[in-house]
């Protein structure tokens, strides 16, 4: 097992970090009143209000995306051209993106689809430019600081609003945006902290990164977002298993078995209550009752499959199924107001048809194969692989990590762009 490459140039990241913080606070957007709105039920809206917001859009998000587009153009203008098509990953991404653009031809709402495609294109444009300019370790540091600052700001904001209440079963840590989104933020913080801790040669920095890892995991648990937590555990397990020695792996397995045995001896049949707690993450009886429907997702997905049967090949246009056209009917049929399909894979099916879904799966598979191949030679790519596994696992039950212009989405796209269009990372001098 080779050591991590010194692939962090550190160039200008202290300029880009505050820039990204500001830009993505607009595109996400950050909402410092969100915890209070949730506490007082102000986040619940009617179908007509949801449709109005869809049609109107968000002015701050538009401003942020325009600035992001100018940033990408300017960065590409000063970046040395190293682009190339890296085999299947590169060609499949090009084909998939072409299919996204072509969906404008058969979209049920062309202007709505055009807006969604424009957001997607700007994110990819900025991700490609960023991937060409910054090393993987630079990107890990950027991700660490932005997600760390966001998590800390969210924690302070909950204290400021007097909404922090970990022992109340209906409370979930959100901070500055939706709890699930905060779960993604904390998950990426944990993954980047783990990578930086293992790759750092400075003992003091290593302890600092481990402390940040613990901080991120604690806040992640407090979000009570089950998929965000599960995907982070999977990503960290993959990373830890890959970078550990064989002796450490055996020791970890033995410690886990001992812990399970002691827990069973201490609690007996009461250990089943721990399983129940793990499934609900302390969210109470309501969450326990909704497990069978995946928190209302199964009725929504059944509705999606009913609509998919009508347009199975082409779909309804990229990210356009949940749109003003038939939002009222969908909401009435499922009994609640969905903001998305809650599955990135199913969203691909609904928007782009069977061809688009298989295109997406083929591209992600090719990217994972490439990154695992590269990780055998350069352990820096183990971090990239863990992030892609985290992402792929997450979008089974969530679509917005794949669709919304959040910083977490941007990081994933940057790594995918790197795998598809840039040469493998060379060893660089750390600064």
C-alpha cells in the first residue's frame, strides 16, 4: 500500500474559500431563519405557493449562478489546457450531457426544462474549470473549510435562535438550510477531514482534523438524516479499509465483534431497542411508523412509475417531472407536497427516460472503475472514490444532491470532471 501523494499545491485556496462560501450561500441558498421557521411550522407551504416558487425562481440563486459562470470563464482563460477524454468515463459523460440538452426537444415544459438545464450546465462548467486549476488535496482542503464553516455557523445559528434541542425527538439539526442538506454538508466534512488527517505529516494538524471529523459526525447524527448518515459511514468505512494495514483491519473487526457481544450480554433482548433507535435516529413514533413507506417515498415512487409508463423512452424533460404542469395532481395522489422525486436515479428515469437512466448509471460506473484503478497507484484517489461512493449511495433516496446548485453537489461534479477530462494527478509539492 503506497503512501498518500503530496498533491496539495495550496495555491490561492484562501482566496477561493471565502468566494465559494459567498457564492454558494446564494445558490443553495443559506437561510438563517430556517430553524425558527421549522420550529414554528412556517416551512410548510401549500401547493399553489410551491408552484409559484417554482415559476418565479430565486433571485439570489440566479445572481450566484451568473457570478459562478463568469468565474468559470475567467478561470478557464488563465488555466493551462490539459483536457482530454479519458476513455469510457469521458465519452459517457459527453453522451449523457448531450442527452440532457436534447431533452429540451421533448420536454413537457420547455422553459422550465431550459432553466434546469442552464443550472446544470453552469455547475458543470464551473466544476470543469475548478478541476483543471486545483489539485485533489486543494479541493479536499476547500471542501473541509467550507463545510466546516457552514456546520459551525449552523450550530451557532441554532444557539442564537434558541432552537437547539437535542433531547426533543422532533428537533433535527439544520442550522442554515434543510436538515438533509446539512447532513450532506456534515458528511462531506467528515470525509474530507478523514482524508486530510491520514495524509497530513504534521501531528498537530492530524489531531485537528480528527477533532473536526468527530465534530462533523456528531452534527450529522443530530440532523437525524438516515441516508446522509448511512452513506457517510459507508464512505468512511471504504476509506478506512483501503488506507489501513491488514493488521489494523483485523483489529477493527475483532473490536466490533467484541463490542456487539458485550452489548448483547449487557442488554439482552433489550438490544432490539438500539436497532429501533438506529432506524429512527431518535425521531420518535412518527418516524417509526413511516419506515415502511421510506418516509412517504414509496407512494411517490409508485406515482412516478405510473407516469413513467406513459413516456418510458424519453421521459418528461431533464428534472422536469416535478414541475408546475402536473404538480397539483401528483401532490393529491401521494398525499403530500414533494419538492423532488427523492431519488436521483428515478429522477433520471422520469426526466430522461430509460436511455437517460442507463446513461447516468453507465457514466457513474465508468467513473468508479477509473477512480478505483487510479487509487491502486495513487492513494489520493481513495478520497475521491469515497466521495463518489458516498454520493452514489446518497442519491438512492435523494435527488437534490445531484440536481441542486449546492457546494456538496459542486464538489462531486468537480471530481467527476477530473476523472472524465483530466490526466491523473501528478505528484506535486505540498505548501
